[in-house]
C-alpha cells in the first residue's frame, strides 16, 4: 500500500490572483492531494497500487465512506456559481485590459472545475483531463485576448 | 473509459472550437457588427441559464457518484429543460434585433447557440431515458456527455456573451 505523500496544493494555485486563489487551491487539491492508503486516489508521484498481485492504476469507487473524502459537489457548485458571478461583474465593470484577463482566468477556472470537480476525469486519465483543460485554456485565452484588445 | 465516447467528446469539442474560433475572427474583423450583436444579447438571462446548467451538472455528478441516480438524473434533465426554456426566451428577446442584422456574425451566433441548445435538449432526453432504469455504466457515460455540454457552454459564454 502506498503511503501518504504529504504534498499540499500544487503550484497551480500560485498562478491565480487573490480573487481566484480559492478556486485555484480547490483545483490543486483535486489534482495533487495525498495518496489514500485504501488506494482510491493516486497522484502521479505515488506508485501503482497492488492488490493480490493485480496492478491497479485507476479506480472509480462509489463507496460512500471513500467518497466522503472527496471535495463535496456542493462546494464545487458554489465556486462555479461564484466564478460565474465574478466574470459577469468583470464584464460589466472592468476596463478592457483587466476585463480580458479576468474573463479568461475565470472561464478557465470554471472549465477546470467541471473537468476535475464534476467529471473527476483525472482519476481515469490525467492526459485526457490535461488535454481538455488545455483545449479550454486555448479558447479562453483567445476570448480574453479579444476582450483585452477590443479597446 | 470507452474509446467511442471520447471520440464523440472530442469531435464535439473540435466542432464547437472551430465555430467559436470563426466567431472570434469575424468579431475581430468587424468590431461595429460585434458591438451591435453584443448590445442585443440578453446577458442576465444568459447568466441565469449558466447557473441552471451548472446546477444541472451538479445533479449529474451526484448521479454518476452513485447518489440516488434516478432522482439526480431526473433533476439534471429538468435543469436541461429549464435551460432550453431560458434560451428560447432569450432568443425571443434577441430575434427582433438580430433578425434585421446582415452578415455572418449573427448567423454564427444562431448556429453556435442553436446547435448547443439542440445538444442540451437531446442529452436531457437521454438523461431521462437512463433515469428510467439507471445502470452505473450508462449513468457515468450520460453524465460525462452532460458535463461536455456544460463545458461547451462555459466556453461559449466568454466568447459570445462576455466579450
């Protein structure tokens, strides 16, 4: 059985400005929280889990006791709604430059939260989760650039 | 994960990505048209629709996690139908202005939002079908497609409404 790695939220959270820090921490915690000794979740740094000689690299469990350790969906929803409200506020009140940056960052945060928080895709495949978030990042960056350069 | 499911997911993302890219490009080439279009859009209703769709995704995620799949899938489907009703109401407000506009930008707007609306309606019906007799594998699959619909809307919002 793997031991808990003890790593906290990763560098992802450091990228976000203070209004986004909470959401960034949430995403970072989703991706890189410590190993669970029961093998439910396994970050990249942890070795594969072996049970009776079978190598297990991805587990989706519906055990309520295990799921209780996950971030509650209600918390994810709250942050998503908060980010939506903030992006509307940014769209109506900020000048073009910061507005583009805020809209891009908040939209990317929401997309990442849907992928990591609702879909929990990183458990199945980190590559797929990363590709989806990367694709969303591309579109959000283009949208943010358009807004920022609109003036 | 099933390969076909992910081929479907990426096909949808590529199609919507191309449409959104075209919208961004046309908007950059014709700023006055983009400003007129943006002025005609119903932003508060789009915000409410976003909240409804995110709430619906919450129920779909709960269903996929094994929490009362039948009721959570039905709640997610109801959220989808509510989103459709809100979008149709918004179209009713926007049609008089956008109908008089010429050019490709309004056409793209109708195409992107209408195509997404069709997706929401179709997958909401699928959610109801799966909710009838939920099986974990089917529940997870339909929830994944529903989150894709969520994700596409979250990309439409900054490109079209917040821009």
